[in-house]
C-alpha cells in the first residue's frame, strides 16, 4: 500500500496567506454577492439568515396571527365575520394561545360591531389591515399577520386533509341550523295582498285597507301582515315557527368524532345548541377546538410542508381564502407551528371575573345587543391579555391541550 505523505507547502503558510488574502476575499465577496442577487434572499433581507425567527415580525417575542371566518358569496352578510380569533405563538416556550372575541363587541371608533369590521375594511379597500389594527387595539398587542377564509374554503381545507377528529366536549342538539340557499324560502306559505276592514286598519295602524300577508294553503292568514311595499319583519321565534324548511336538525354526541368539512362547519357555526352550547362564547370554544385539531392534522400531511405547494393550495381556493403572510415567511411559520407542544384557549367574555365585557342598555345602540368593556375602558382587557401571553393566567383543564 502506497504511503500517504503529508501535505507540504513550498512557502510558509502564513506568508502565502498574507500574499493571497486580499484577492481571495475579493473572490469570496463576489460569489456571496452574486448569490444574494440571484437568489430569493435580497441584500435587504440578509439579516434573515442570522435571525433565528427568519425575519418574522414579533411582538414581545410572540408571533400573532388574526384568523377570520366569513360566510362568503351566496350567504346573507357575506363579509360579516362568523369567527374572530387571534393565534399567539410563543416560539421559545413552544406554545400557542387561541384568543377569541365575541361578534357583538362594539367598536366605538367605527360605530359597528366587531363582526362588521372586515366588511367595512373591504368597502374602504383596506380589508384585513383595518381589522388587524383594530383588533390589536382592542387586545393591546400588535398583529402583523392575518388570514381570512369563507365557509367554502373551510370545508375544502378540512376535506383536503381527509377530515379531522374532534373531541366533542358536550352533547347538544340544534333544531334551527340554517340551510344554505333557503334563507328566503316561504316553505308552504304564499305571499298575497289582501283587504282588511276599517276596524282592522285602525287596530293595526295600517295606512290603507290593502296589506301584504303570508297565507297558508287553507286560506288562513299565517302572519301579522306588513304594509304594502314594505318587507316582512319577524323575530327569530316567528321565523323558526313559520319557516321550518329553512332549518335542519343537528345532533352532536360527546366524545371523539370524525368530521368532514361540512360537518365541522356545522359544528362551529351552530348558534342554537341546547344546554350551554347556544351562546356565542360556546361557539368560540368549539371554533378553537376545530382549529387546534385542524392544525394537528394539516401538519401531518407532508405535502403541506412545501411552501410552493401551500401557495398552490391557496390559489386553488381562489377567493375563498385571503392571506397576507409573505410567501418567504411560510417555512418559518411551518417550523414554529410544528414545534408547538401546548395549546391554550381563551375567550374574551363577560364570565371572566371581574367582567371584561358588559351589555349596556340596547336603546343606547339603536336597539341592538352589544358588548362593551366596563366604562368603555379597554385597559382591563389589555391586562387580561398580558396575563395570557406572560403565562401567569392558567387556562381551565378543558381549554388546555398537550400536543404529542
């Protein structure tokens, strides 16, 4: 076997380096510069290479993302938000806090409920930006990122990962879940113009003896008639009674349940559940549960760890999804989402002691039910959120979940 000889230099190494150092560094600098110019990483973003968070925008060491769910085209109020949630990720502790806001929270600055902010943003051309800024003000945090999805996009997303497993906390039924496309159905009733007596005109305060009415098949008047050329106005109870074909009966049993996109959507949207599941706050907790389960499932699908494939997926959803997260930051979002080991859920609601929100007299807000902080001071909410992100506020056992 040939003997391996050590490498030797004809000239001392130190002298060679001193002589060659300047042109060597010039060549290296040229190669690095060429790489930076031709690669997706521009010189302006060079700091991302040395940043453990890859250039992600943080607030007090946390990554905050606003999530909005809207009905979308084909529904009443297509841009009114059905889900309003902030996901706050702590990369160091590998935890995430889900913070939900009630739809009836009053935003004095714009004189609207919080669920109308996105609609307002769309009309102003600011969309997600307006909502992120205002929700950030409400909670006392900065929210640099946002995502909006409509019902169609939600069902597509869940079906794309072949369904999700939900641990239903409470059994409940909902006899009045709206059937899409049947919002204006008259069921077995017929709209007609009828004549009433002078006595009835006086009793009803009508302007003439001709009024609109909804008639049953047997010719009986089913409703209190409306004035001619005016729309009918009904309370929820009247709608449930008069138009049963507009609704379907939902039933969910306590325990682990596999759900496809359509079922998961019904689970998070149900607003008339029996027991304690009929409140806006119960819905918020169900939405957090679904989001948490969806996160677990989507990160087990290898194709979704490729940023380009995520972009392609978003494009297939079309207008169903709106995301303002830069494509270059997708890998870091995925990395930190994969690392989450603890998920905690919180809802900003009146049940917190002292109460974070109260319901003022409806007549002060045009007869609408709204929620505001006591004395309209958001400092109490800010302190509550500060306790959440600092880790000093413990979640209830049912609102905390370890991720394997």
